[in-house]
C-alpha cells in the first residue's frame, strides 16, 4: 500500500503560411476546401498552421461545390479561410487544448508556437506534414482550443479516421479535447516537451489519465526538442502502425513483490478496520478544471467502506462568512508566532495583502467546522474554479490543514478541539484518486508510527543534475499547499506569496518552502 515509486525515464536531448489555415479533412476526400464564418486578421510566427490575413469574405451560407473546390460551413469559433489541398495519407492533424482563462492562454501561446515549430521539423524529417486543425484567434490573442464546445465543434469537422497529435502546453482542462478524442476513430498521439519552464508534462499526464480511465487507446511521446533519435524512431513507428508502447521494465507488479507475513497481516487488519469503521470523503464539487480523471465512481469505493458526501461551495462560502475577523486574526497571529514569512505588499492585484489572508484563515476554520458537522474523514475543494470570484485561493488553508502542528480550533460553544493532534486530510481540487491514496497511506503511516503529513504535488520535470552535485535522476515537484512539517525548520521555513491573478482574481497566499532531504512515498491510485 505504500511502495516507493522509482521511475527511470529515458530523456532525450517555419515560416508563416500567408492567408492559409489548417484543413479540416472530410473522410474520403483528401483535397477539400473549407469555407466558414467570416473572421479578421490572424498571424502566426511559425508553423504549418493557422494563419489568416486581410480576410474580408462574407459569411458563407452556401453548401455545395464549384468545379474542384467544395465548400462547407463550419461552426464558430473557426474563422473564414481558404484551405490548401493536402494529402491526407501523409498528414497528421495537430490539436492543442488550452486553459479557460484567456490571460493564461496568452502567456503560454509563445511557448506552444515554439514547440509547434520544432514538431513541424520533426514530422517533415520523416516525410509527413503536421497541420494544426484550428486557427489562431486574433480577438483572444491565442489559438488554443479553450472550451469543451469549441473542441466538439472542431471534431465534428475533422475526419474521424485522421491521425491526430495532441500537443500539451498547459496542464488543466483536458475536457476541452477529451470528449472529441473519445469518439475519434483515428490514431491518437499525445505529446509533451520535456522542459521545466512550462506545465507541458503535467498536461500530457492529465490528458493521458482521462483517456486511460475511459479505456481509449492512445500513444504518448516526449522530448526536449523533438530532434533526438529516441523520439524520431518512435514517431516513425507510430506513423506506420498507429500504436506505440513503452518499456515498463522499471516497474514491479505487486503480485511479484515479496510481502512479509507481518506486513500482510497489518494490511489485512487495516483494511478490515476501514471497512468496519467506514470513511467519508467530503467533495465540494468534483471534476475541478474539467479533470474527468479525478472523479472516482462511487461503486468503486463501496467495497472499501468509503463513501462520498457531496457538499456545496455555497455552504462553504456561507460558513466562512459566519466566522468573525477576530477569529481569523487569531489563526494569523498563531502562524506568525511560529515564524512563518508572508511576503506582503499594498497592491491587491499584484501583491499578497492581509485583506486576502484573513478570508483564507476563515476558510481554514470553515472546513474544520463542516468536516466535523458531516463526519468527513477528508475534504476536497475545487482549487482553481471553486470560489475564485468570491474568495481568495484556498492554498494557505489547505497547507495549514495538512500539518499536525496547526492553529487549534474549538467547536462553537464547546471546549472540544476539531481533529486535535493530527493533520486533517485535504485533497486538492477535489482529486478523489489522490484522496483515496492519501487516506490509505496515512493509515499505514500511523500504524508504522511514521509522519502523517501528505499533500498533492504536480510532477513538473526531471533530469540528471548538470552540476553533478546530486547523483542519478532528479524529479521536480510543485505544490502551493505544502505542510510545514516537510521543511527543515518547520513553520520558520514556510513562506507565502500571492497566487497569480490570471487564475485567482482575489489573490490569496500559498504555503511553500524547500522540503528537507529524505525519502518520500510518491503514489496515486488509478481507477
């Protein structure tokens, strides 16, 4: 139940097309023109992709053919453009899903264009054309597919047998492309750039998790610049066969593990205790940021003795509003007395302020009250969407909740403290597989008298250390809600900075720091 994961990853080290846009092929017709609703100017720095300039055509209301050219109306948001003929037998269509927030998509667009240019060269080197199947959107200043509806419209005009390459430059909202991919019959290849400056890897893994959960076949590739032998050999294989499998020799099946009789007895005892005592996962709306893969089917939990309590964010907002400023200040003063650093400023849009921190302290108290009220063993709150227009980010509250040493909160009108002497399990963004894993891991840790703190980390990147100060492969993880017990120095080594305004208009602080050296349990349950 708490095996350490050891992964070895084999790492590998255009000119604009004027007045053209990627074709939406129609099955059985590899040379087709597409005419759609009129748009405006567009330009892309690189790639065989969407580019449109001085396009002043009127709305296309006709459907038919004239000579060799055929016209079909494609629904918004695709713009009016004339598509050059392409040979579908040697063409792969590129899809790029984005975030919901326009500013975030604009921020990552340049890195995507760079990645797209590198991939164009890679495909050309093996004799294929790579064509983006959706245009740049001048009014939005990016070309990502930015909604589920936009993604479904895209697939309705795409040859269902066409091979597609899904390029990930962002890490959330896999549902912008996932529904269309699930019904697509052609080969699917997901792709990430193996660099640390963008969440490309996390985005690919998120989408892969959703495809895997749905039982949809797909393949994956990654590279630093898509020019290395490892990448190109496997790309050619996928282009020929539509299937690509990677070695899993670094993994060991549980049935092959030598489990001692002592550990087996302990595991069976803990499982029996869980089924007898039951556990409740409180979920404040599941599927945060379109992550279908973070939702566990209820029936998969029943046999374990685990059940869900579906809670309303409206109730959390109401409960936080009932908490006084003085109660919130007590939490803040307790944290300050422990030596935590808050990087404060005066500009509400760019800086962290006390005005943002106090509501976060209220959410901390509100979560404990609601967990006690509904008998929840753990609680998960939507991390990005959630209450972002009503309250600051929940990260600070989450980090505090996950620590054994934290501000004590009494039940109203009572001398009883909520969940005294132990961390309260919180699962970020309502991620139910992570919640189940943490719940089981914590029970094992308690039985083995190990630390109980857990949190959710986004795997960002990995590489060998170029300075050679650390041997072997080094993984980097990222979280905005880390329990201070993980830091060398505890609370004194913890700090808080403002969350980005792109995601959190009302701000709010993180709980971050550099974790101390030592072994970790890195795991996740997949259903």
